[in-house]
């Protein structure tokens, strides 16, 4: 991975999937951060959070505007790989998987969606979490429950930045499993939030669907990113010129 906007991102999608597959094949453990506008914005101000992102197994860019900025600066054709795409890619595979933090309604809808596609849901387990702050979780106890299931993939849906901190905190107690901080991917998969059918150039406009479904929450998240975009762009451009000059 290479750092873009101070955060490691993998824009090579086949390499991203190979990294995850290799970890699963070796029964390894680690976490994957899905870096969208909100995550990237928080990481610019919170250095401890940024460190969590940069210590991951691999990160993907879940933001077409981020990919577009990186493409223009680095003179390459980068594309985003978003959470709903990754979730759909793996949830329909036979790996032992765990939905962590999902409520019963959403979990049942995911299982129903799998069955409607003719896919057996026996590979899928569910573990709810109590409503607590990220500091209050009993990580050893939760990990003990997870370790009895021995999932290859663990989907953590707590919302950013909570889910990334949770993954970093529980990692030392896990025996195996690749964790994905997946945000709203559950709701995209079940159709509670619809993926946009159109896009403008390389902009997929997934954030529009999020704003429609959760206007107050998402507007509060997107505005800081929009204000920060010029600074992000020029800082990354400066870093690129320094690296290019050094080469």
C-alpha cells in the first residue's frame, strides 16, 4: 500500500483481494478499513485513529471523490472499491463468516437475501453487541465467543470511527479472522439503502443514497470533508512533488 492523504490505501483491487485471500488461507488475523470521506476526515485530526488505519492488514478507498483526487495528483487511473461491493463479493462465498454488531432484523434479512439467491446461509453466524462506548466493551469475553465460531471473515458494523477502534482493540484476543469495518454495507445488501443507478464521470454518488436515508447524520459527516478537500488536495500535491523530485 501507498499513503494517500496520510492514510495507506490499496487502489489495486486484485491485489486487495489477494491480500485478504492469503490471510484467510493462512488462518491469519487482521482488520480491513474501508476508508470513505468521513474516515479520511477524522484521520486528519485524530492521530491515534490515523495510526489504527495505518496498522491494518489492507485498506480500500470507499470514496470516488478521494480516488478522483488521488488520480489527478498521482497521474494514474484510480478507482474506489466500496464497502457494499466487498460485502457482496464475500458474503455469498462459503467461508465461515460472522455478522458482528448487527441486529436480528438485519441479520435475518441478509440470510433471507442469500436464500433468495439459492445460497445456503449455514456459513453465517450472528453475534450482537451491547450498546456501549468503544472503551466499555469486554474485549476478551467477546473474543472468546468469536473464537468458538472460528470465522474466516468477521463483519463489524458499528459505524466509523467506532468500528475501526473496536477492531484494533479486539485484534490481540482473536485466534483468527479477517475483520472488515463495513459500516452501512448490510443495509445496502438488503436494499434498505439503494445503490445509485447513475454516476457522474467516476463519481458513484453513493453518498447521495446515504444522505437520503440518513440526512442529519450524513450531512454532518460530509460537510467537514467538503471543507477539508482543498487542503487535502494541496497537501497531497505537495507530497507528490517532493516524492517525484526525490525519485
